C-alpha cells in the first residue's frame, strides 16, 4: 500500500508539525498541553490527536525534545482501541529489546539520553485510511528560580491551525503566589485575547485557547498557524524566614530563599581566554560583555582581570577596588583584548586562585569566573592534573564558575572542574546574543546574600545536598529528604549561614511545616537525588563510580525516569516496515531535523526535504558540531541549481605535514563526527556555527590543503586544482617515493608508495595492493578488516579507516574519509628523519610568518607582505575530521615554491 509520511515534532514544550502532503490529507484535530505545578515541581502532559483523512495509510512520526532539566516519565499511543505503553528500562536492556523488536519486523521507538540529560524522543506509527492515533507524553521537571522568577516556556509551531488547541497551566504554592505574568510572541496582538489568567492567593492559572482565526494573525503566524513562545513567569511570597517546608508520607522538600538580606561585597576574578580560536565574533562579544559587567560592579567590590593564551596577561596583578577610575581603566584594557596563541587554562586558574587567596576580606564573598572556548593546549594539558591542581589551590574557599563558549570546548571537563569546586558550568552559545548570555550569567551571581550555607535536619535522613558555598539574590536553595520514622514531631530543620560579618541562624520558629497528601514531594526527592548523583558520578572513578551508577539506575527505574542510565522502549503493532531511528549523540541542541539526500548521479544537485521547506537544488556545506550538524548554503546560491561542491568550512585542508619525529598528525581542534552515508541527517541550528566568520568557498574542482606553522601560530592553507598527480614525499636516494592522485573535489583517490626500487604499495578506497621483488610477488586485500604484513623494509597495518605504512624512519598514515557517499584518501606524514632532505608537499618545513594586524589582515612571509583570509576549515588528518582555523593564501606563498614543481605526469 502506498504510504506518505507526516512528521510531528515537539521540543521541550515545543510543538512542531510538518508534512509532505497537502494539508487536507491529514488533520491534527486536537492538541492539549496540561501542566500542573506544585511546590515548583511541574508535571506536563502533552496529548496530540491526529486523523488520517485520506484513502491511504500514512506514517506519522512523533519526535520530541524536552528541557535539559526534565525527565520523561510516561509515553503511550492509542491506536484502534489498543494502548501501547513505553517501558523505562536500563539502557542496555532497552537497546536489546529495541533490537529484538526490529529483528521481528516490528517498528520500535526509543528514548535515549544525550550526554548527561535526555535530549530526544522519536517514534512513528502507520495510521490506516480514515483512522486516528493519539500520542500522550508526560515529563517532569523542578523549576529553577533565576533572577527572582520561575519560568515555564511553551513554544508552538503546529504548521496548521488546529480547531481544538489549548494550553492549561495550573500553579499551586503554599507560600502564596506574589505575581504571575505571561510573555512571549504568542501573548501579543490578537492572541493576547486568547489568554485567560487568574490569580488568587496560593493558586494561579493560565489558559490559552486561540481560535483558528487567531492562530493565523499573530506577529509570527500565518496560514500555517502559530509559530512562537508562550512563557509563564511567577514567584512566591518570601521573607527573612527559614522558608517553605512541605511534608508528605515520610518525605519533605524545603525551599530556602530568604529576602530582605543585605548584599555581601564580593571579590571576583575574571579569567578570559584570548587564544586564537576566540577570533572574530567571539572575542568581540566577550569584550562587549566584559565592559558591561565591569560597569555593574559596586564600589565595595574588589576585582581582578587576567587574559590568557599560551601565557598570562594581567590588567593588575592584585585585586583592586571597583572605584570609577579602576573600572574605567579595566574597561579600556578589556576593549583591547586581542586573540592569539594557545590555551593555558591551568596557569590562569592557579593565578586567579592566588589573587583571591592573597586578598581575603572579612565579610566578603569570593568568586572565580573562567571563560574559554577550547581545550588546554599550552602549559599543563592533562585534564586530571589540572583538576587536581585547581582543587588544591581553591580548597573549598570559593566557587569556580566555568563558561564554555560554543561547542569546540570540552564541556564535560569544565563541568567536572566546576562541580569539584562548588560551582557550575554553563555553555555560552556562539550566537548573536552571546554577550547577553555572558552578562546574564554574571547577573545571577552578582549579588551574594549569604556564604557558607549549611542546612541541618534533625530527624531527617537520605538528604540531598545540604552545603552551599553561596546564596545569591534571586536564586533558591532546594533540599529534599526523608523524615525518620515519619515522625514530624522530631523533625527539626535549621539553616546556618554567614551574612556580611555575622553568623545567622534560620530556625523552625521562623517558619511553618505543612503536611499534605501531595505525592509529588517524594518525586521531588527522587528527582533531586538522581540529578545530584549524576553530577557526583562525574567526579568519581573506578569502583566508587560504578557503585554510584548502580544506585542512580535503581532510583531511575523505581520512579520511571528516563535518565542517562535508562531508556524508554515503545513497541508497536507488528507488520510495519522496520524503521532505523536517529541515535542521539553528545553535541549542540538540535531543534529541527532535515533529511539531506542526493541521487546516484554525480551531477545531480542535493535536495533538502523537511518541515517548512520545498525540495530545491543548491550548493551547501555540512559543518558537524560535536554530534550536531549545520547545513549552510553559500551566499547567492539558494534556489539556484548547483552541486554539493566543496566549501572551505566543510571540506577544508588537513594536517598532512608532520612535526618533529614522534608527534601526532593533524592540528588541534574539535572532533567532528563526519560519518556521511548516501542519506545523512542534517540540522539547521538556531544559532551560528562555532565559526561565525563567513565561509570562504573553494573554487570549482579545487581541494584545500593545510600547512602547519611554527607553534603557536595558526596554520596556513591553500587550494590545489583537483584531478592532478602530486609528488608528496621523495627521498633523494630513491629509498622512498610517495605520489598521490587527486579526485575531482574531495581528496586523493589513489596513493602509490615505491620503496627499495623493487617494492610498490598501492592504496585506493577499495583495496591495498603490495608488489615486491624481482618476480613481482603480489598481495592484495580489501579495505576494512584489520591486517598486518611485512615486505622487505615495509610494514603495512590496516585498521578499519586507517592504513599505517612504516618504511625505515618514514611513517605514513592514510585515512579513508567519506563525503556524501564518495570515499577518498588523505595522507599524513607522522615520522621522518630530521635530516632526510626530502622533497614533496608533505616534506615542506613549517611556515614562519608575522601577522600584520589591520582592517585587511596581511602576513609577512619571507620579508614579503601578502593578503590572507582567516577562515574555518576541517583537518582531514584526523578521523573523524577536526575543526581548525587557517590563513588562506596562494600555494606559492604557503610553500614558497611553484605548484608546477609538485605536479607529475604519472604515478
């Protein structure tokens, strides 16, 4: 039976629909979002009903992303009177069940965690002609108080007006609700009339029920319906007391956020990464944010400012008072921060800690803030050693907050570093509002009210975290636990803290404890416990780590939480076509999915298929960012025929030139998962990619190479026309010669290595062939299987996508890459004799140049000034490829030679 496909996507409280059918072929006849919030704990149920109005079946895909702090707890489908429930299982068990369902010919959906938090859920089911399906998803989250408010966000993009579209939010808070407001694009224009808001004492409600006509008339609405946000903001009543304590069935939750406290002066040191990778928009936005932050310092604050690349640069070597003169001087320093060099995170953190430790002030709060966009590449680079050094320097005296700029950074390292030192890590997205993100984070920690906060619960056990280094204005501390023997009479909560120069005690007498039948209290305890165990697990190794993982897994299963250790499996009616789902991976948030396909004919143009897009040809480049991808069209090419040709950003040069003997190949950068198939998943990002500067496209049928510079300078890169035979490496004595034949647009299609005058190794994308001896002894085996063999002085080792050739002191690694179904080779010379006087492109010495900083940058090479473009590129000397930055110059400038000197007539 012919089938068409309907896609339904929800991201967090996001809803999105798209279809390749005319809209009269299907109908979302009902869509309800119901969210209930009690004690800041939100339980959200999304109910979507879809009818197939056609005379043929349709496959409906349900795809959801939830907020970072939420856990999915239930998913079910209702089809022809049958209910299909998802079951939360241990991750490995879930994968086995998924595989078994697919092998039986059934279609199965799976929910998996990406990194430490669940990111994506996706499943599909076939709906028969004139039949209906209902999807129901439930997830839970503890709302976090930030800058004096809680926030519940709903984003709606149904792609068609819905007759029965409704959002209902009900909030109940024991302390009383101080205010409730509704913001976002869906609260403006005529849609504002569709919002009903009520507020009375401890309860508040928001209802959003737009008519079909209203769904077409908001600022971002049209014939395809709504496209915007509905944001519910609220806070509760507060005073200087112990806070709100709620108990139920032997469990308690304590919300502690006293108000009317004096602000504590702070000592803050900013550590700003100015390495080469911060080039362009990143460093500009950092300067802008830093100037604004410095303006917000109070006169009684003290501060320090250190910038770092391979070395440290100081504005002042000691903390100074934030008076107007010092702040103005620091702003001038910030405005002139220039990017260059490597990344010495270790020394920056140690010296920042020293500044705070050397300048203690009674009655103040110290804070260390690190901003970086990459891994440590200078000084101490071992991550565990850096963590050990920093813990020893800080010694629990103040928190460390790590801000990771973009997706090139090792965020797990920053997260562990922060957690080990009583802080948190935050990712800063490389988007147009990055400066506002930086300023927004600072605002959260700008006003400390308490330090050394300890919460004590007599008659309590199995407690979540009870010690906090600082409490900031507008935030909240939440602790949950069990009441021993469920005896409320012996339960005595107390909070000890320091406010300015005095110790302060918050006791039970200054608050009330309310007993309820709210089952969510126990779930809040489980939620917080699982979250904190996952954080603690990052800091452990070995047996302790495994024990903690098992404890977390048991809790996740008991409370039906989909966490990094569990998955949800949904099996469906049999006799459906087996589907292969997108497997989540660590990386940037992916708000929408598109399918990027091409035909088997090389000249065919690629086409985009996806929600909101017609299929059309064009020229694109794929940039993968830590598991996600960016599909970019070159300027001026949208809507015009073209090919999936090479882009400087996506198919850039590789680190094929070696450093000193024994060093690894390639250039430092971010590992990109460039695993292309005939049909690959691409994603349109909500923000700019890690490289904000414009892509410099390659000329037609050119291939980009990268040439290293003496450290720590940025490498050079240059373009060579495709379909040429190149001299790669040649020893004058003829002992070894390496030549390569370029394909049209990607890399090498064949590499030939001759040795000892009677030996020849030929590597192409399919086979490795070795000929040796006067009689032409020959061996051949296909690419892929692992194998090692020796002929004379040559040892050849094949390992999957890598061929390792060792001849004397020369060692060559040949990698096999794939680009949109086309395989190609890329060589990297990783070892050679220091005095071999070799010739060839791989044999050239690292470049030496001087950068001339001006509006149109130039490089001074061999006493000549040449124009150069600083561009993003991909290092093919790694598998998967890695992101890097290079100076694009002509071939002759990069190698100080003529291209013709390296072109051969035959292999």
